[in-house]
C-alpha cells in the first residue's frame, strides 16, 4: 500500500457521539447528570461530513462546537425523526442556523413537498418564538421525506441528492448513503427511521417506536444485520403495562421490546435510547444490567458517549 493510500484509509471516520439521550422533556437534576438530561440528538462524523439525527436540546451544545471549530462556515445535515417538541426543541438555538456563513440541510418527514417547512414554521410562529424561521441568518434548505428514499452526498458542503430506494434498507457498500423508512409506530403522523451505510458498515436510528407484539415487520427488516441499532426504550414493563398511569399509545417501547427487535433483526449491538426523564442514573444502571442479560451487546446511551464503527 502506498503512503497516499495509507493516509486516505487512516483518515476515514464513521463515529457516533450522543449529545442528547432523554425522551419527552429535558432533565436538570443532579441524579441524572451521569447519563445526561438533554433530549434526542446524535451526531455522526462520517466521510468528512457531520450528520445530526434529531434536534432536541442536545443540538444546542453541538451547534456551538460546530461554529467554534476549525472552519468558520460549517455545513450540517440534520435528519429529523418527526417534529414533536422534544425532537426539535433545540433547533431555533442551533448555532449554524444563526450564523450567516454556515449552511444547514434539514431533512425529515413530510407528506408533500414543503410540508416539513410548514411544520417548522409553526415552531417559530409569533406565539411561540420571537423570530421566524425565515429570519434566522444561516443558509438552510429543507427537504420533506415520505420514506423509501436513498440520500447520497457529493463533495462535503454540497446539497444532498434524494432518490427512491431499490432495496428497503439501502445499498451496502463503501459509499456514504442514508436510507429512510416511514413507520406508523408513533401516534398520529408516524416516525422516520434512518439507516446510515459507509464502508460496508451501518447503523439504524429508530427512536419513538412503540413496538407491537412480535415487533413491526418493516422495522425489523429495515434494521436487519446492522452493526448498531439505536432503539427507543423509554419504559420499564411495569410502567408500560400499569393501569394507574397510562403509557400505552404514547409511542414508546420497553427495554424488552427493543431487545426483541435487536434479536429478530440480528444486529450486532444495541443502544437503548430516549430514556424516561424520571429514570435517574441508578435506575439506568440497573436497566443496562438487566438488558445485558437479554442481549449481551447492549449499552444505555449516555451524553458524551462515542462509538466508532470502523
């Protein structure tokens, strides 16, 4: 191998970092500091790009890091699972959207062209926020997804290219590709799942999924054989099946449900995500211990945790 080939190979990166891991609402008490209190946000550094999954409060510190980095004009690709408030709460405070030299591509579910833009404008209407989406100074483009798309990337900083997938989970190759899958496993408008492929490795982002008995077939098939599955696991069984406090129908899974999907999809590793805000660090440690007895390669997502897939 030549020196130039060696340098190219060594520069390859496919690394995830968790900036927000809570579901429903952020927590600020001392008992949750170790696991973290920000809502959903996962950064992926891959092929010279920064892909970001969901814009909960975790995207706020991430945005500051992006704009304080080596480049004064960062480009970010933000993929939204859906537009419930805990998944977009940090978007208006995302530093690249406030920085004229930065560029942000936002992709997420929308039944028609322009639907996602309209949803995000509701987030910044005058009753909720003092500045409209259009007044934010950063350059931005918004893409509505219906599911079944393949997203490809040109040179870093350029707009993504959308096409319809021939294979549900997307092609498995060296190229950076993001595949989408729309699931009805979350109330009202459903939720978008994402599978990221690079260098014959892949991971699946599947938050806000409420699994049915036996799991949703489309979710299991979409995740099949992935190196890593990030899956909603907000509730304990006793919480989900409680008659005193209703949790069924809220759009979230139990630990057992997440494990069942991991096993049926034959994934290599499972990350439990979208944690119940009332679960403190001690409870989360017990959850991880319990989950490992069901599926050994399981970890609880923690803020600041990094996972390399190469």
